[in-house]
C-alpha cells in the first residue's frame, strides 16, 4: 500500500514538473507536493488523481477584510433556502457587486487556471455555476455543519474568509480522508466536486467561507473519469453530463459569451445569441438563444437568472412595473406575462 502511494506521488510530481521551492505546509492526514499554484495534497486514503486537493493563497487581506466587514454588519440578510437538498446559510456573490467583479477577475486569472493545471483540463471548457458566501455558527446560533454530499459541479472551490482561530471545529472532510482539512484565512481549496465531502460542525464561534461550483463542459468521455466515484450514469441535467450554459449572468461566463461572439455587447449580443449559430464548443446555448429571441420580440423575462443576465448585458433595457413583472423597457404592459 505504501509503495502504491509513493508511486502515485512520483507520478504526480512528474506530471506537474514545475515544482515550487516553497516549504510545504503541514496538513494533518495529507501528503503535500509543491506546485506552481501552491500545494497539491494527497490524503492517506486517496486512490486516484481525482482525489487530489489543491491549496493556494488567493484573497488579499484588504478584500478579505472588506468582505467580512460587509457580511458581519448588523442586519445583514442571509438566505437559507437556495439549495434544495443541502441548504446552507448563505448569500450569493452576485448580491455584492464589488465582490462579483473581483471574483470574476480572480476566476479568470487564478482559480480556473489552477483547476486546469491541477486536473489537466481545458480552461476554455470551464464555466461557473454558482458562487456564494456561507456562514457556519457554533453554540446553537444557526447552521453548524453540512452533511456528506457531492456537488452538482465537476469542480468546487472553498475560500476560508476568517481566521480559523475565531472558531472551534469546522473544516472540509473528504470521504477518502481520515481528518478534516482546514486552511488559513485567504487560502483556497480546489477539488473535484464529485468526491463525497462534508462541512464539519463548528462548535464555537462562526466560520465564514466563500464557495463556488465550476462545471466542465466537454465530451462525456473526458468528463467521466471525474465522475467515476459515483454510481450510475453521468448526472443530468446538471453537472458532468450536461452541456447547457450555466449562469450566463455571471461576469466570467458573460465575458466568455462576448468573446465567442466577436466582442458583441448589449442588444447586439442578444441578437447574436438568438440568431447566429452556437459559438462555444460543447455548450448548448439553445435555451438561452430562445429566451433572447423571445425577449427581443415580446419583452418576456421568464425568470430571475435571465433578468440578471439582461441587467448585465443591456442594463436599463429591462424594467420592473408596479406589480413586480419584468420586461423590456417601453414594452406594453399586456405583453409582459411572466412573473417571478
């Protein structure tokens, strides 16, 4: 068994030959290999490369402090029902525009390239499904933990926001590991979302993290190795087996769309999506194209995500009437039939 682990370490070292000279931090229950992105961690129970965990510094001190200042102010509103199966006390990154913009830059320059190198994927095939800030509270003051689960995304990341000395317990426990993994504030965990994991209970204090789900849109045979730990077929309509275009309102995905359609923006982008052939490989934009076409023709806005996409694309080109219905600016109220 030890020989197998050593062989795995050697193979991984060769695959990531640009090893850093930075001293490897110690994480209980893990072996560490220095890499250009920080460190690759291998648990004592790991059996294949999909069980690698990346750890790297990410958030600047100023960003971290600003975010903590926002989410810990009196009266800050958290949601508790955004996720059906494993709900968390959270808030979407999109709800904090300054953070949304900063995360878009970090995703493009840091997070997605790290996933590409760690898991030998193509960054052009990576799309963000969701990003949100989570609060875990000890002492009976709120949600303390999250049960064992796998994510509806091929890859996930978790950024530790506050100092681990401010809470007791916590951390991420993977099914292939014997001990929970905690990282310093500002550091980011990168891992395959199809690995079963859980948020360990916080017994005292509060733990704040920023987590995100990243989809891999590629041919099924290139995605299947990540999904090998789960039984059955590739999950649809979300995750590995899906080729839909997730969260088009998020800045990093919107920028990908704009580049794919020759830099088009505003109404020009809506026209291109609606009437030109799909421009992104391995991504199904049919649903988005249909919605863009319906909006251009009649002003229909079927749901909140599409409304957010329109706001990011055309800004004041949409409006909300007194009844809360949304549609194209200047559209006759009788044309606007969708309610969100």
